[in-house]
C-alpha cells in the first residue's frame, strides 16, 4: 500500500507538471500512433501523434476547450530516447482563432508559430503492469499576433 501511495504522489506531481498526456492507441503499418489530451494555455484539446522514425514524431492538435481555438501541427525531434523516457525539441505551426462575440469585435484568426523543448515519461517505468500512458512536461514559446486579443504564451 505504501508503494502505491508513493507511485500516486509521483504520478500526481508529474501530471501537474505535464502539458500533454497521451495513451498508446494502435500500431499502424509499423508506426506508433498515440492519441490523447494536449494542454497549452489558453488552448486545450485533442492530440494525435505518430512516430515517423526513432527520432522524428509528428503531432496534430485540435485545441477547442479554452478561450482560443488552435489547429496546429508539430514536429518533435528526440534528442535522447531511453526505455521509459525521452527528451525532445519541437516546432509548431498552426491557426489560432478567437470568438470575440462577447465584446462586440470581429472574430480573429491568425497563423501562429512556436517551439521549445520537452521531457516525456512512460509511467510503466514505475510499474511494468501499468498501461502505456505517457506524461510530458514542456517549456516553449508560441507566437500569434491578434489585433484585439492580448495573447502571449510561454508554456510550462
């Protein structure tokens, strides 16, 4: 029981630090595919990732659960990849939209770019009987220039 409490504390801390969470969904033509939740304040939504090689991963994000909507693609390059963790850099390009009906302005849609670095951990490193669930922590910068919405994002 003590081991379980310790694992839950570690998992809770990692979940608080993490900005993305995904589960292994399927194996498609020998490519790993992951589906999950992506949170990059102020936009949160669904994520689909696919490993193209041992070092390169592509990601599509549909962020529709925050003040802003984000439809973006990301490329991730893994600097290190160990059995239960990896460290990576990423770049992103996307469309950010803001529904400004509340304040009476026109809705805005702009192209945004971003980049940063992250750490991904497979919780099976705590206990091999756990399901394939990954937690990520990232530090990055997104730039999208709105006319009316005061937006800047430095993610952690």
